[in-house]
């Protein structure tokens, strides 16, 4: 069965949670989204550490799951950072 997109929302990033120079979380809408460092490319992690990354978190709510993406606004590339099943 193909997932039907029910809702889509763009969430501004309010802050970053770093551990040992690696991104492990993002603050959006007053909530911490924990992510696994291996989900983010190393070059992107370096851009975030330098303060040069411009991006948002995009939430897509589908039939039976929600997917959070980290989106680079300059290139429109996106990386899946979290998926939840209902």
C-alpha cells in the first residue's frame, strides 16, 4: 500500500544539540528531536559546527507514520533524521 501524505509542515530549527563535535539533536518548536549522528553526512556536520548551515526540519505525516527530514535550504537536499510508526 502506498502511503498517502496527510499533512506537511516546515519547522524552523531553534538550536542544535552536539556531543563530541557531532550533531545528535535538533530543537524545533520547543522539542528536542534526537537523531543518530550517522544519519547526517560528515561534511554537513562540519557546516553545522561552523555555523554555515541554513536549513529547516520538514515533517511529513503519512497514513501510518511520520517522517522528519533535515532540509538544506541552499541546495534543497534532504536527509531522513527520524521516522515514527503509529
